[in-house]
């Protein structure tokens, strides 16, 4: 009778528990549902800019639009002019170097190398009008602030190629001015998705596909997912945007983190939560990047300059991506790329213009951290590798002049002469040039933060905890179960297992013998 009662109680408990679980699954919204509810319904602007009389007339110059904007939004231009989007530099503390002003204005990279001498082309993405060289642009003139670059909601605004930040001649400034609003993925992506000369070239996880991606590409920005805008995470206060790129930033301040929205212990499984002490969320939740369009993985400038019949030419792969360009050299692209992994505590070192080369490959922005660092976490990155020009005598990376409006002005893209291009470029930045150039291997690190996969596509345990092609095969300095082994430890473990099994067998045999003796002693 007691067994029957106990069985009924256990069965009832199972049914109640199952009902609670099923009910919870039916009533508790998923993470995606929460995002949809929070971000999909957008605030409707209460102001119709098309009704303002100062925005109804014809604008002969884009500066006239800015004048109209700041006639109402007074003080805003001053905020913009204190931002890194405007100055292309900020004060950063670099370990061992002290406080330096660094940014796109003066940091070298291994894509198009640097902006110096190429302002008319590079400054297409500057939020100003007319920055054409090192001396002419007036950073103190509020009328040069380009409000439309970030606030266009008409999706018709575009900057002119080689126009030093001025809008393309096809743009109707009146239409754009009357359709301004909060920044969108389109306004942000127009520059940030196309850095380095094309779609998804630099970052690998910032792609034009995100303008209207599916949840499978990015759960946050997917139109069938959270449908979030860039500014939902990269918030701003007085035009100072939250978030900084490691390509031009060294300090672990004002960064965007997953924990800003998700807790540091977001999983129901305690074992998974233990990983968050040393593993960045992105390491598990971004198994692949460049999911839709390819990204550039390497760039060899040393092959640039070849001509056919005296003219520059291009070669493309079967997907239409450039594998060779006379003006830039040779490229390797990748799609659905598995990240590399490094330790990062949020700070970085930087190669600065004029630094001597002390090791090859030259690490242009090495991330700091190791297993013993309490702030360091395993972080997924794209490492872009390049061969770029340098001064073989002074052992310094060279800043060539790439763009020039006309032939004969020293721009490599017109003259295809490295010596002239480097001589012109180094003179512009005030650095000496020995007259002897070569090409040196460099590496640049780009942390992977976007293209977050649905949780069902997250990295599996066995992808890291394995001896065969572990994702973390190249991270050393710590022991990871399943990946690492020690002959002494393995032998010792085997001996302990054998001894344990032997002990169990011996103990069982002793009990069996004792029992038989006991039974034999009770016979009459």
C-alpha cells in the first residue's frame, strides 16, 4: 500500500513540474520577443521639418543647410565639434607612451594606410564640408558641420567621391533637409559598413546586408528579430557617441558591452555562467562573421602598380570580388569566416607614425591581456594581414600619398610611382624619407561584435574542448579540459583509475568471501 501511495505522489509531482515548465514556455517571452517589443515600435517624431519656412527654399551650398539647422538647434554644432566624429582624434592614454591625441587623422592602418595626402578621397566619410588637405580646413567653423550625414532620413543623401566631404551634385538638399530625423542603420552604415574602400572590407561584421538582414545574420538588427538601430546600443549624450574602435583607441572607457543590456550571468546553466568570467559573450555567440558578403583578410601592396598596355587593370574572382587592382595590389577574401581568438582586457597598443619597427610582423594595434590578467577575456577577432610600404633605412612604416586630383602630383593612384608617392606623403606628415623603400608584413586586429547568431547556432562545447582543430588551439598559458593533455597527468590518471577499479574489485571480493564464511559458520 505504501508503495502505491509513494508512486502516486511521484507521478503527481512529475505532472505538476511538467505543467509548470510547459506553462512557462507558453507565457514567458523569448529574448527575441522582448527585443521586438522594445525596439520595433519606434517613436514617432512630433516635429515635421517640411513645415519650417527656413527649410523650404533652395540651398545653394550645404553650409546653408547647416545655418538653417543651428538657427533652431543652437549649441548642437558646438557639441559635434567636440566629438571624435568631427576631430578624427581624441586624447588616449597609451601604455608606455603617455597621453596622445590619436584617431583617423594620424593613425596608420594596413588597408589604405592613412588619410594624409588623400583627404579629398578619405574625407568622404568626415562629418564636415571641404576638408581637402592638412591646412585649409577650419575645424572651428560651425557652418562646416554636416548635419545631414547622420540625420538624413530620406535615404537620398550621398557624399561625392573625391569631394572632400561635400555632397554629390545629384543630392536635392531641400528634400534631405526636410526629411531629417534620428540616425538610422542606413545613415550609420553608409560610412561604417563601407570603410576601407568597399562593403564589409574592414570589420567583417559590419556589412550592407545589415540594412535589412534576417535574424539568422544578426539577432539584434535582423528585421525579423530585434530590428534594432545602431544608436540603440551606441547611445549618445550631447553628440558624444558610446563605443570606440580598437583601430584608433587604446583605453577601456566608454565602450559598448553585452552586459549593458544582458547580465553578467545570463544563462540558466551555472556551468555556462562560469564561462563568463574569462570568455567574452561574442566568443560563443558569434561563431562566424562575413555571413552574407565577403570580407578582406589580406592585402599585398607590393604587387600594386602593374599595368596592361600602359593602363591600370583589375582582376576578379568568380563572385565578382577584386583579387587584383593596379592601384592597390592583391587581395584575399573570406566568407563565413571563423574568428581568431585573443586575450583582451579592453586596452590596446598602437603603432604611431614615426615609430621604429622592432618586430615583424608589425602589430599596428595589439590588444593587451593574458590568462593571468583578471580583466582579460577570450575575445573573437578578425586579424587583417598586409604587406605595406616602409622605409628600409629608418625602419618606419611609410605614409604614401595615394590620391591626387591629377597626374604628376605624386598620388600613387595616378602616377604608380612608389618613390614619388612616399616622398610626397612623408613630407606632408613631416617625417623624413631615406629614399629607399620596401614592403613589410603587418597585422591589424578588429574585434568581432556584430552578426550575433541565434542561441541555437552558438558555438558548441566540443568546438573548443577538443584536441582536433579546437577554436582555441592557439591560446596558451592555461589548461582547458578536452583540449590539453599531459603525459604525466594522463599516466597518473590511468594508474588512479586502475587502482580504483582494483580497490573496488578487491573490496567486493573481500565482502563476498566474508559473507560466505559467515554463512558457513551458521550452519548446524
